[in-house]
C-alpha cells in the first residue's frame, strides 16, 4: 500500500463533527465489562479528558461517546496525517468516517512494535494487555522481562522481518508502531492491509523532552486511562521543571557538544532538538544551539573540531564506545579534544543489557526528569550531590 493511499484512508471526515450522523447503537459485548450496556445520548462517557501542555504532534477531541485522535506529524516532511475515531464499545458508531478509522475502546489486547511504549503502558496499568513485541533481546523494562519469562509474550519481529502472520494469530485489538515515511521500513502499511487496527506513535518527532513524554496521553486514549496519564505525566513534568529551575540558578554554563564521527559524517543534534533542550535545561551551553533545526546537522570532522576542540564536556551517544580508549581507537584525532584530555566524556550507556538493548532509548523517553537529573549531575555536580546516575556514565580510561 503506497503512502498516498494511506493518506486517503486516514484523512478524517471533512464535514463538521457536530453534523456527522451516527449509526444505530452496537450491541454490548458481554465478555467486556467495560462496554456500555444501555446507551444514552445525553451521557458523557469520557469524564476524564487529556489536556496537552507540551506535545505538538497529536490532538484529541471528545464527543460524548467517541474521541477523535489525530497524529499530524507522523514523521519528517510527512504529507500524510492519521486520524483515529475511538468509540466506546456498546455505543453507536458515528457515520462520516472510514471503517479503517474506527477503533472500539477500551482496547483489551495490544502488540507494541517499539520499546518506548513499554513504560507508558505500565504506568497506565494496562501492561497485562500486552501480548506481543518486536524482539525479546531489546527489552530492558523489568515488567516486560517478567512477562517474557512467564511466556506471556510473543515475538513478532521488527521493521526488517515483521511476521504479519504471527501478529494475526494473536488477534490484537491494536498494534502500536511508528513511521518513518520509508515504505521499505515502515510496518504499518502491511498491518493495515491485513485488516489490523494500527496506531502511529510519533513521540520521536517532538522537539522537547516533555513533549516526547506526554505521548503517554496518546496511548491512554485507547484504554480510557486519561486520569492515570494526566497524573503520571504531571508528576514527571513537575520534577523536570524543579530540576531545570535549580540548574537555571547557575551563572556559569559549561560548554558541551555531542555525537561522534561515523564514516566521515558527524551527526550533531540541531539547536531546536530535544537534545539541545536537555542541555539548555541542565545549565550548559550547547555549541550548536544556533543551528535552528529540530533534526540533526551533518558535519565533517574538521567542522566539529574547529568549534568543539576546547569544549568542556563531550556527550557520546554510541553503545559501541565503552571507554576513552575506544574513542582513540576509532580516530586518533580525538586526542586533541580538551574534554577527552580532562576525562569529561559521558555516554548514556549505564543500563545496557547483554544483547545491547539500551534502556536510555527504552524508558528514557518516559523519564525526561531522570535524564535531566543525570545531565545536571554532569554539568553541575554540586547541585545534585545525592543523585546517582540512571542512564549516563563517565567513560573510563
């Protein structure tokens, strides 16, 4: 299925929602106690609603017995938007939408094709509904590991080797995944062709750490767990802002740069990226803050060297780099960087499982407050004397 066809499927009804007709009430499902038994048009079946503060990539509107959830930035330069009509089971199906958009809620079984979905599902108290994931080796979330050991999960493969047949055997009411815009890599076209209900989670497109974490509210809408999402995100947001306020008191802001040279290209986070926001909120001066892009900037070694050779801190985001010796083995020119000479090189590899699964990329999205605490510990250790590193570690010699 090509992207233009996907776009036509998921673009919402173009008429005003208030004027959409509704189909007759659906019979209640006796096997699901959360379904409505006797529908009443004057009842608001969603008394708990999400209110977005930081996320920019999705919206939610409520309509008594159904919700319209729209993903407006599924991937970079996307020409397609995704819109889901979440209907409380046992209530009428609103007309004016395509069948592919309709999802009966609350969802009772889910396959998650991204490890970043695990912690949000756990915090929403719906991890018991998780029946399948991509790859067991990637897992670092203890509650998911426990489900694997109890034979409560099935491996279905990732974007390169997804088994649609295995997903179909599980009969999930929802599959959560992500999109890149590359039909050779994306899983959602095949899943949609198979008749499965698929939700695109695009938290990675957010340009702030809190914006990424707030996608717990997106997932919550499929389970009617808005109250839990509001509470858990509010707690994370409050802790994050308290740590940022503490770092903002420091007048001296050490210089920092990120990344490393990979086959002749150095990918530097843009000045409007979530990484740059982390550095800013942690009280550091990011040397590429003037690059006004939320994505990465591709530079060569010399360009980075000219600006960063005297920087005080270096954040290396590579699982393969475990020591400073590894850095020098990769490129002897690194020896001239002041940060390397002084030993102020850090990497988010404190929690990596034996198979290479890195918890920074798994639970870190849901825990920006912990990442920020780590970074403040790096740049201003006197502000966090009791904090123990969660995701970051200083590279040994």
